[in-house]
């Protein structure tokens, strides 16, 4: 299992009734071991997944809202500018989003 910020993710899942067990690798902690001075740099971005993806892979991390976001409906029924990410269960079961998930 690979995680980014394992402690937080495991806590959130545990609160939802999912007890993750077994070996894990935490990319945030691995990055700290690899380069403990990232937060001190002016251009850094610290150990966020976005900053690590940019600096180590030379790519941009695509946000969940960009991949799966759907426009929020206004009171009049029209589509607004604000994007909402559907519930995880919906993303996993919807044939339109299942492949990207």
C-alpha cells in the first residue's frame, strides 16, 4: 500500500469504519528522509503531493475537481461555476468516472 500522509488518511478511513492494516509506504515521509530541507527553500512548496509531483516528476498533479468535478446546480436549476466532487461511492460506480478512478 502506498500513501501520501498516511497518518491523516488512515485516521479519516478509520473514522469511516475502515481499519487499514499491513505494510505501507508513505511518500511524504520518504520525501522528508530524502531531502529534509524542502520547507526551508524559497520556491519549495514543502512536501505536498503537488510540489513533489512537480519537482520530482516534472508534471502537474491533476486535482480531483478537474478530473471528476461537476458544476453545482444553482437555485434556478442552471449550472454554476463552482465544481463539486461527487461522493466516492458514486465515482466508483458511475460508468463515466469508473475508468479514471
